[in-house]
C-alpha cells in the first residue's frame, strides 16, 4: 500500500510586483496552513518523503506544515517540475518515486492538484482549496504502477473555522 498526501499551497498575495513563481503567502495563507496542519497532526502520519514545488508560495506553505508536523527537513526535496498546473509533471513525478517511499507528501498547485484527486481518488472534489489536503491510499507496491485509489481524508480550511 502507498499513501499520498497532496497539499495545495496556501493563499498567496498579489500585492507585490513579482513574477508568479515569486509570489509569497497572504496573511490568510499563513493562518489557514497553520489551522490545517494542526488538524493533520491528529493522524500521526509517518512520512517518508516530502516533495515541494520550488515556487515561493509552495515553499512557504511546506515550511508551516513541516514545522507543525515535526517532519525531518532531510526528507524534504524541492522539485521545479511540481511548478505544474496541467498535472502531467505531477503524475510523472509521483510515478518516479522510489518503491521504499510508502507515504509521500506533495505540495503543489491547482489545477494539477484538483485534476489529480479527481482522476486517482474515489471522491469527486470540485476544487481543492488553498491549504487543502487530500489523502489517497493506493493498493500498489510501486509508484510507477499508479492507478485509482481510495480517498481517505480531506482537510480543508473551511472545516476548521
């Protein structure tokens, strides 16, 4: 069995004159990411690998979750391919993970995240919100054999306010 924890970056700010890749989080983004990551603590996840888009907003989001969940920073890898909106690079990146990784956490972007959970999860989600987490379990031994799995949990900021 393989477990995937997909996290859409927190709410970002448009008030700075920077390229999309450099946009930071908005104050609401910090609050929502902290709220959701605290709720996620209750699952006592044993995460083997964290992959994160190298965009500023995803890195900032991952730092909040990594801190709240007490994740070892040595298992965190930045990946430019996850700065993906279509989902093709997201799927390829997940499929390329080593078989020793049983629980994978990925920080990315929409529409890739929502498309992925609706293609590979068992629950239709109209839109994974910012700071949203979807956990899917797959009955596979190898990430390269990725096929539809079972959506186990969703953690959305609105559920904790």
